[in-house]
C-alpha cells in the first residue's frame, strides 16, 4: 500500500463485527506454569518471529469466524473440460484484443454469480436474529501476498459484468494487491468469497468464512483423470479435466440442503460452459 494508507482492521480479511467474549474461554484457562505468554523458552535451533500487524489481524479474524459461525463444508466434483478447451482456444486473441490475460478466475466468478441469484440465502449476513439479504453480488477473491499474508479484494457488482469486465476487474485487483496499491474501498462490501486453493496445487480445501458473510467457496487444482462417460452407445472411458469444489457455510442460516444444492448448481454451471462461447459478442 502507499505510504500513509491505512486499512480498517476488519478489511484485511473480512468485514468483521465486534465479537462478544467467547463462553468457552472459561474452560481454556492455562495452568499457572504457562500463564505468561511472553515467557518463551528457546532450545536448540529455534527462531522466534513476532507476527506483523496484518498477520495478527488475520489470526484474530480466523478465530473470530470459527467462534461465530458453526462451519459446515460440502464437496462436489466438476468436469471443467469445456472451460479448459474454451480458454485454450481464445486466450491469445483475448489478451491481444483486451490487453489483459484470461484466467480461470473470472470464468468461475461469472458462474458463481449466476447461481447466487437463485440462492439468496447464500448472499446474506446475520445481525442478531435478523437475516440481511444482500441485493448486490460482490464477490471477494482471496489473494496471497508476497509477504505470505492474505487479503480479499472485492469485485463489486460481479453479476453485472461480462467475462471481459470480470477479467479486467480480477487482474486489476490482483495486481494492486501484489503491489500494495489497493485502496481501502477495494476490500469492503463483499457478500461471498472465492478462494483458489488449486493455485498452490491443493485438490480441495475447507476454507474459513469471511465474516459477516455466510459462505465461502474453494476451487481446487484442475487435473486430468480417466472418467466414465455415458453415451447413446453405452459407457466409454475418456480423459477429462476434473476439479473439486468445496463450500463452507454458516449452519445458523444455511442448512445442508441449501448448501449442497448451491454447490451442485455451481458445478453444473462450470460443466455446461459453452465451448463455442463468443466472448466478443459481449462488447
């Protein structure tokens, strides 16, 4: 970030409301021997590193989220062969014409935004005993920083953008995050979050919800696998590009039927991506 730019604490990972003291704390009192956390014994080849401010905020938000929301995670598998083939076919022309790279992230965001419209309780928050349904679909994308920390810039009005607009928004926010040029408003207002754990080779993940949102999706690495394909002449074996999806959701609001149905619909949206989709018709 530019010198002098400060982000509100709740914007580093999520827009988190102040949390009440956890009732579990009374069962977690350490013994007198370990009552002073500043007393650390170093033996052998050990190095003590103080958390930087951002890491402390991330740690706090992760713990607060787990204390706030009863997390449930559902998993699904998606055949993304059409997505892979379409991107391979158009990515060079796309970059030449638009001046920005075509990655999978804007494709995922487009599909997710389309499905969110049919599942309003995925795009909400909870304030006391009131459920706040959000009309805007603002999708945060978890972004790893060179320091190893994490920040979540937000694509505002994701459902109103075409693939060109989404690509420019995704790449612009990611570049700004990596170069410390995000503005405070770039990290606020998210209603749903996407994290791509596949970037680092993971097949799947169990992400922690960004408060006060109620759901977060992780997409894993795309891998080629032999799959059984049903056809008019019977079953055949084909090599397909497969991906695991996972959705962590707040069970106070989102029941398993809604969470699983939403995840299944996202997987279907990925699978039915049109291999001959004419992206330039959006212009």
